C-alpha cells in the first residue's frame, strides 16, 4: 500500500488488501508488476472521482441496503428509441418519475459500428458515447439529474469482448503481438477446432461456430457471439487491468449500477465449455472488491442467463460476495410457459426454489427485456406431467406466436433452428397477452381479458421480493413494432419487434382512464404505490408457495412484522375457485372488499392481493 494515499481510500483498501493481493497474484502467476500497476490505477480512479459521487458513496456506505428498498421500481430502455439523445432523456425525466421509476437502465450506448454492433454490444470505444446519442459529458449530466430525483442509473459493461473496430483489435489485425495477446489468436485451426469439441454455440443459425478467420492478420480469432465481436483474453492481466479502468471510468461519470454483460463467458480453457469456470468468480470477486474500495456506492449486476444452479453462485457468499444483483431469468420464462399452458405447477415449483434462497440475495424480476425469451425450463420437472422438451417448446412457440388455434398472443420466433426443433420468442408484453389481436379484431371482451392478464402478470412481478423492472412501453401497453421488417440493418433480428420507438402519442392516453393505455398505466401505478406503502413487501419478509387446490391458480404468501398477504393468480382463461384454508378475514388491497377464506372466486386471468394485519 502506498503511504501517500488519501486516508479515506487507504482505509477501504486496507480492509480488502490481503484478499485482493492473494486473488490477483494467484490468478496472474505472481506478476507483482501488473498488481502494482493495478492498485495505482485504482487510486488514480478514486482521485478522479467527482466529490458529489464520493458524497453519495459515503451515504450509501452508511445504508448499504439502499437498493433493496420496497419502493424501488426499474425501467429498461434504449436512449434513441425513448428520447433520441441523452439530452432528450433529461427532458423526459418527469415522465420517468411519473412511472414511479427509481432505477433507470440505459441500454448499450457506447460507441459501436453501425450494422455490426449487436444492439450496442460490440463496443469500439469504452470511453465514448455513440455520437448520435451525445457525449460522456451528456451522460454525466443525465446521471446528475437522475441522482437529484433519487434515480439510480444502470449501464451495460460489455466485458467479454470488444468490437473488431476497437483500437486493440485494429492494432492486433495490423500484427502487433502485444494486442493480439489481448485476444485469442491462433496461426491455424488446430486449437480452435479442439475448442469446438466442447464449447457450445451461442447462435448456431445466425453465427455458427466460436472462431472466425481474420484475413488481415492471417490468423484465427475467437468470436463466441458474432464474428465482429472478438473475445478478450482475461488470462492476460493487462486486459483485466485496462477493462477495470474502463469500468471505473463509467462509474466516475455517474453510473450507479454496472451490468456485467455475458459474465459467465469471460474465462476460456481448452477442454471445457468455457462457461462458468472458477476463474470467472475470481474475476467478479475482484471487481466487487474494486467497487467497494473506489466507488462503494456502485452496484454490480450480473447478466447470467442460465438455469438457477448456474445463476446463484454469482452472488458469491455472505463473507465474500460477488454480484449485488442478478436477473431472475428462469421465473420470466416460467411465467410465459404458464400463460401458454394455463398450468401453474412449474411456476410454483420454480418460484418456490427462489424463495428457498437466502433473503439477502436480490433478484431483478421482469416479464420481458430487450432480448428474446428462451425456454430454459426445468424439463425434468415437466416430464412428470408428460411434457417433453422438443414438442413442448414447439407448443409454447406456436401458442405465443398466435399459430396455435384460439391463441390471442402475437409474437415472433428468434434464432429458429428447425434442425434442433428449437427457437426463442420475441414480443411486447401487451402483444403476448393478446391486447394487439383484440384491438385488431375490435373485440371488446377479448381486450378486457388481455388487459386483465397484463395487469395480473405485473402484479405477480410486484409480489416477488427483489426489484421489479419494466421494459419501456409496457407501462402504456405498447404493441409489437413490425416496421423493423423494412430496415435492412434490423430485419434479420426479430428482437427489434419489441425494441420499437416510444410512442409519445400513446403515452398521452395514459391520463385517459378508459383507454387501454390508461388502464394499464393506472394498474401498474396502483401496484407500485401499494408495494411502497406496505412493509410486508420488504426483502426480509417470509415468503412461501400457497396451496390453492387448483393447478391453474398460483398462490404466494408473504409475512412481515404482523402483516400478511395471500396473493392469488388465476392463469386460466375461465373463472376458477382457489381453495385456501385460513381462519382470518382478509381485505382485498385492490378493491377494498372483505374476503373470508375457503372458496375464493377468481375471475379468468385475474389476481387477488388479500391482506390481513395482525397488529390491528
């Protein structure tokens, strides 16, 4: 430790010094030169951190659970689709506040080449904003405005790879060995072919294989995702040092939550799947330590789109935590399975597994995001009911694209692979719930049912512990945007179906209570307010799966400090009865009606939030 360091930084560094030094030198073969450069870089980044952010760090250190507040609601959006530019975003903060949002996830906005960006996930410069969106100063100004309103800002940090246009990649193509060593370059296909024996393909139809030929360098380069995204070699300490520097640069521009994109992929080893290797957790643990030393008001959000057994380890342990938050991806997929099957048994099974985890684990809960819906379901569990993986995926996709007879859903397939009988799904929440098709056919009853389903799904999301996340436009029942079919840069990627521009004319209708937009907007706002007002939604609350005696109705219980909630969700398109044994009398938090337990009538695609206060 340097004796000239400021005491505030030095005291934080001392708390972590022994572990950080051991992890770094063990991973990087006692390279003390690289380690000393690394620690000096951390101090430089702390010195460069604006005083306003240091003040926020101190406040959040005093209240480290700040992000678990039950009043927290998130929203995810593309800047260009929502407001055009970062300056435009500042003008829309009143709307964001009106939506009840206190966590704003801005989708990738760093510089990336047009047509070869994978939606912004092929970064060519980690220190520049995409020019048409603004500048780094604009990002810092937006973050400052957000902070003044109590809104935290989340930004993606694409750490697995760079764009082939990144300076490192350009210099590697030109033959500079120092920069080729930052990637995975091979003189021939012998080693790449050996990797292919054990490494799965991410996009087998649109980007098959895990390697590409680089003509300029005359070598093979690893490209796990797309040929224009070159995988970084974290076995090289220079890569970890410089990427950590890039991350802290974003933090110093006001980013509160760093979303670690594709984090399971960042360490590669021959003879493995190159997924979730032990070294990944060492790297993430070091990044957590770095954040606690340099910018303790910053959170790490892990993007781990895998089955629960692979997701949970990214929380680390209580003594040695890694990510502050993770996505509840399996629950999201299970929700849409339940919409299509009208059978809540899988969802109850999966949510029960989440409830069994330690309460300090914080998940982001969402109905959809910028990406597709993949069917990573528990097929071992489903097989008990006669559902087999391939035909079941086919049914889910047919139902949610509206191909299945009688289905009101409207979605599109993504990355369809007929050879494997597999495909993923795209679509907005409103369109998948049937709002689009009901409007198209001017069917008032179908529209009312679709709106009820939309509200029920959001109520389910708000019932869970963690942070509920809205995708921009869902709050006003935005439907699919088919205009991407006519755009040559987008038409091959059906994810743009649900990434359309914000419709500000539709947004005006949120104030008209009888409109579809007004009904959905009002329902979500009501759920947010109830959640913020009731302590039973605290993260520390006891949660359990409630037996409803009806496989079409999901039941969830919550209890905290004398307050109890029984939440019921009828996924059937018919009226059903929930059989709930409980001696107390409950109040419906939505309607105010009193309800005795026993036979609880549940209209089709509806929910009940039934509340009892033992303190009264």
